[in-house]
C-alpha cells in the first residue's frame, strides 16, 4: 500500500511542477498561483500545500528541472564557442524556464550550499572556461564568464541592446572568453 501511495504522491508532485511550467509558458509566472494550479490539476489547495510550501517552492522545483535540462544541453559542449552557443540558445529557446532558473525569487542557494543540479551545471562551465583563466582564479573566471552570458541573454531578450547584432555579440564574447592564457 505504501509503495502505491508513494508513487501516487510522486506523480502528483510532478503533475504540479509540469502544470506550473505549462501555465507560466502560456500566461507568464504571475498567473501561477496555488488557486490556479489547484483548479487546473483538480486537487484542492491543501493538497498542493502538502507538496510545496508556496509559489516560491514550486518555482524552485521548476528551476531545478530547468537546470537539469540546461546541463543536458551543455554536456556536448567542449569548447568556449560551443558552450556559449549552447547556453545562449537554451536561454533564448526557454525564456520562461530560464526566468525560473535565474531571475525569479526561488529557494535555490548558490555557492557551497547549492543543490547538486546547480553544482553539476557549474562544473560543466568550469571545465570549459578554467583553461582560459590565465593568471586569474579559474572559478572566478568561470563565474564572470557565466555572468557575461547571462547578461547578454537578458539584455538581448529584453531589447536593451541594438538590434540585429546578436550573432556578432556572441562571436565577440566567445573571442574574449576563449583567449589563450
């Protein structure tokens, strides 16, 4: 009996996450509320609260799935060029998911207390960028490279940069980050 209940609970948990993501993709994150989710999945709000403390926890769960998807997208990238392109393409192709991962308030911790999914994604960035750090601390260099990619994504996506130069900017960023030490 308990195995079946555990399986049903896990399925319901995933249903909540999937429905939150779908609702956010259709109507934006502001539309994701426990009331709307409970209506969509056919469970009461107390059932949702038995899985998640609130919206931040739900966004966190979506973000963790997104980080796993980003990791999958980055795994084949072994050069600065392929990594920057994989990262930026993922972010541009998944704006709602990217927001959950890196712009919305979540319960995610970064740094030493980061979840394993985030540590794994950062390690992929580190593997590619660290050899280009030269005299700089490789971890700090990787953080700055990540920050540059993130900034480029957000500024481009929010039309804060001149139009029509996206590919030129990516090529320049690759050139700057991939210089030999």
